[in-house]
C-alpha cells in the first residue's frame, strides 16, 4: 500500500524502533515492580478480542492510553498498565467455524500475531503479566467465582423465557440485544423457554444506581446505566379474580400511575404470562393459542414499536377493579412485555397512548380521570399524560393528581389490595450459552442428589479440546461429548451428567482487572496483597459501547467480591474515559470502500512514533478523528524538523543572549502540555510542542538563545514528547549526551512566574488623539478592548452621542475610534 504524497523520513525509524524496543526489554524498563515507595497508578485499557490483525481502531484505543500511562510514570507514579486478550466468545468461534479451524488454534494464532503487532507500538506493557481468558489457569477462576455465587444464592437456575438468536443459535443476555437484534450478527431475536443459569444482579440494582464512589465517569455513561437499571416508583396493585374459581384469586400489575386507577377499562397480560391460558374461556382458546404462537415469532423490536397497529385477543374472562368493583375484560397482547413489572398492565386508555390505541382498536370504553389544568383547545384524540385535577374518581375527585397518587396508594394499602413498590427494568444476568468456546459451568446433575457444584479441588472443569464445536441448537455442542458429559456425582458417586452450557464471555471481563495484579497466582483468582497494592483501577479507558454490559457487570462483580469479603472497596474503576472513533478520509472504514487503514504498513514505512503521534494529533481523543495521508505526512515533516533541529551543534550559540521570549515560551509550553496530557488532550499538547519547535527554529536562526538555554529547551521538549513518541525521543536523548533512559526521568515542571500573563498598556485614541491609557493583560480581543475603552471615564464623555464610524485596533498596543 502506498502512502499518498509520502514524506520521506530523515531518521532511521525502523531500526531505531527495533533497537530501543530490544534495549528496553533487555534492561527490563517496563517490568512492573510491585509495591514500592512511589504512589501507585493502575491505568487499564479495555483488552481486545483476538479477532485477527491489530487494526487501527486498536491502535487508536491503545497508543494514547499508553502515552497517558507513560505520562503518569514520568510524574513519579509506580504504574501498572497491562495488556491481555479477551479470548473466549462468539466472534472467535464464529470465525473458527467459518474457516474450519479449531477455535483455540485460531485464537492463539491471532494472539501471537496481535502481541507482536502490539510490541511494535513500543507500549509499556509488561508481557509477563499478560492475561488470556481462554486458558485454564484463567477460566478456572471463572468457575470458582461462579461457585462462590452459587453457594451464596447469587447464581441460580430456572426455566425462563429467554432471548434467542436464531443465527448464533444461542441465548443472549438482554444487554446483548440492541433494538431487537442480536448485537453480534444483527439477526432479529426471538424467545424460547429454557432452563438457564442466572446471576442475581438485580439484588444490587439499587446500589448500582449509586455512583458516588466514582471519582470521574462521563455523565452520559452514568445516564445510560441509570436508564438500563430503570428504576420506577409505583404501586403493585391486584385485580380480583375470586369470582372465577381458580387457584389464583388475583392478578398483579405494576403501575406508575395509580392516580388513574378509576380509569381502568381493561387489563392486558403479556403472551408469556403464566395466567393467560388459565384465564382463557374454552371458546376463546383456539384464537388465544394461535396468538401466543404468533407472538413467539415476533421480535422485541416489533413488540416495542409504538406506531405498530395494536394486536391482541380477548381471553373471555373479566377481573374486578377493587376500587369501584368495575368488571374489566382481560386480554393478552404483545405490547406488554413479560420482562417488565409483573408482565401485566392495567389499561388506562384515557391517559396512556398505547392503551388508547388498544382501546380504539378493540372498541373499549375510554374514561378520562384527570382533567388538564387548562382544558381549552385540547384535542379529542390525543391522550393526556400529564398532571391535573382528578375527575370520575369518586372520593378523590377535585384533588390534584399528584396528591391523589399519595392518597390512592394509601387507600389501596389500607385495604390490602396492593402496596407501593419500586420496579427495576434490569433483569438478572443470564449467563448460560449453548456454545463450545467458553468456560464450562461447573455443575453436575445427579438424578438422586439434584444439581451439585463441582468440588473446588476438581477445578478447572476443562473444556475438552476434541469436542465438535458446531452449534447444535438448544444444546451446547458439549452435550454430544460423552467423555465430558458423564461424570460421577460428587455426593453419591452415582452416574451423573455435567452441565454442558458455557458461560457468557462477559464473565471473563468482569474481573480480569483483578487478575493483572497477580496473573500467575495459583491459590486463588488473585493474591490479596498484590490486589490491594493496585486495585481499584485509577484510570480506565475504552470505547463507549461498553456503557451498560461490561461496565455494569464489572461493577456488580466487585460488589459481590466485597460481600464475599474478598475485597474492601465498592467500585473497580475510579475514573473512566471514552475515546471516540477513528474514521478514514471522511468515512467509516470498510473493506468495500477500500479505506481500511492497516497500521503495520505505516509503522513499517514511518516508524511507530509517527503513527502514534498522528493518532494523538488528528483530533480530540474523546471525539475521534479522520485519518488522512495528508495529515500523517504533516507529522512526518514535523518529526524530520525535530530530528534536524535537535542535532544542532550547541557551540554555534552565544554564551549569553536576550532570551526571555524563548524562556517564557518554554515554560508556557510545559504548563500547557502538562495540563493537556493530564486530561487526555493529546492533540493540543502536540500543537503546543509544534509551536515550541517553531520558536526554537526562530531562535536558532537568529542565534537568540544561549548554549545553556538551547540545551535546556531540547531536553525539556524531548521529555514532554517522550510519552507520545518514545523511540525518537530516547534516541535524541542519547544523541544529546543524556544517560539512559529518558523514560525514567521526571516530567518537566514549569515556573509559574514565567507563565504569568504579561501586562500591557493599551493606548486609546479618538480621531488619532491619545485620550487614555488602559492597563490590561496581553492578547485581549477587539471586543474586550472596546468594552474596556467605552467604560473609561475619560472616553465616555468624549464619545457621548457621536457615532463611531470606524475603529482601528493594533492588538496589545492601540485602539483608535474615528467619530
Ligand atoms: C397504568 C398507566 C396509566 C400507566 C397511565 C402509564 C400511564 P415505566 O414508567 O417505564 O416504569 N407497564 C407496566 N408493566 C408493563 C409491561 N410488562 N409491559 C409494558 N408496559 C408495562 O412504565 C411503567 C408503566 O408501564 C406502568 O404504568 C404500566 O402502565 C406500563 F396513564 O399503568 B401504567
Ligand atoms: Zn448423586
């Protein structure tokens, strides 16, 4: 591949990269020393799927994160910035099936390739700490954690309607369904009833809504988690079925609008609701059954859509509304979801749009019970969903609806018809996957003793290498592997069977940050002391697409570990930063557009530093940016200039010079770069370093700096650039006679007296005559200068009513009004 308009590199980029990478490795520059006298800084970047080549998106996530970790190291922290591979899961397996190779071989080959590509980046990863989740010494601890949860009632198995992806042939977690399609293959999902393992994340719903333990997380990620957890306050209210002579004497529904209870004219059960068939009259049964069969085929998208015509079937029976003894017909309809509240709703067509559409379609009465504060001009067919004054609600009439909410809830509680409750949208985490490439769930089923945990001493339950890994429908491919399947019951030693499902791969990433603190530890998932040396993670970086799944699961795991007394803090990631996405030449990268950037080619031709620097320069990291060859050529040119400039012979400079300008510029640059690096603003940090090089070029040309200042500037610029471009700066550090290594130096400090804004005197003229002199800081704009001038007591009376025809502004010097 050719780099358009490629600028030739004047320095031996490739051999320099190799030379320094070798020396750093030999001398153990990046070997992590567990606790030492320095304060710790754990900076973690989300570990990648070993999906093949390391693409530019990986580089974009990792190179800036590496620069930030390096910056912290130069600030004097003991830094842990590890790397590993999220090696289990569907993408690896699907690709393996497509290519007919074993998932393990495919995965490990990719890991080996990606590791060497990662090494070419020159990052500070300590490869002795690598974590690979598909290896038994890692997934053993997935199984161990599962067993701890099982023993503490946090893991349970139940038959449940689950989301099913017909293409991946596996169930999915709710979090893996985006707008009704599988997030992996984009096939619309359907539902099935299967016995599955769940983790009780709902037990932590309330605590997961408390973000106060976090130091800094993006507000939008917090909002997404809040919405996902979806807390609603309302009332669980029952409707009377006692006249029907069933075992169940009531149906429970959840409503956030108990103030509308007198407006209920029907009731709707989700098709999956267990009472549907019991409440169906024999003559309605064929229709109901057909409807249930149909709705199973519907995807969540279709069911949730608000503008779709409502469907449903009358069950033939009625429930009674306790508050007014009104008989209301019971329907089943798929706009009610089984996964929320109680899976049943009270239909209030007067005040809920979906209920309204349903009532219109099935010709059900519509009773308004809240009168809007201003009723004039209100349209007939629009449901009123706001607050107002109660009507048609017997003794609650004339109350404000907000007050009626309270009063009615009390009234219902007093009569034992229901109680105030809080409902969460979040469901327990379904972790069973009917796939081969995952952690076997360590459970044994014995006909006599029931489901039994695998004894801890028998862990890990190894994934059999010789299993057929083609997906097999509702059963995991492991079910066909007799050797794996058949096992002795740990209690009675009788014949028993293993669980054949594997775990959701999000289990692996829920605690991998702990494993990095003692990756070779054999006695437990982590060594407690080492873990306490490093955890919690001080800075986490990665893509915003992980707002709900991974980041919520990881928070949940930490709270579980805390409750098991394994850790003593509440949150795993104190600070979170999301980088944006990188596009190429104005478009999303795709093979069909032919604009996929292969980092290897660029690294090969220009060296790692040019690629790293360009990635950090092409836009604010959090917004992402557009990769263009013109852009990277600009960086090549700058590095060439640096290379030449920093090979300058200092002897050509005078011993003394009037050099305040250069010195000030240096200190301002240090301040700016320091602050920018601190807050991930790499692009503006690099821009300041570029300006500083301009200043040095000027100073060199005019011989306007002393030998010592020149030397100081060279050193400090190199130090500031070192986290961003580690190879060239190490080389130039050596060229300039400094001792190895630049990367163990401190980040330069600025002198505040050098960075203070200089004061200036602005001369104010009227028609060319000096009328006032105003003290101000330098660099003020015309607008600010006008404001200052026009508020001057000397100028005001002179301008008075006159019209200003023209203003002449010489920044930092003069403002002249022509009147
Ligand atoms: C009666 C009512 C009247 C409602 C009204 C709303 C407006 P949020 O706020 O998101 O928590 N609901 C309850 N369970 C449901 C389910 N399984 N599937 C679909 N809808 C369900 O939503 C709570 C409201 O969503 C509840 O309050 C219920 O409708 C509906 F003027 O009850 B409401
Ligand atoms: Zn048994």
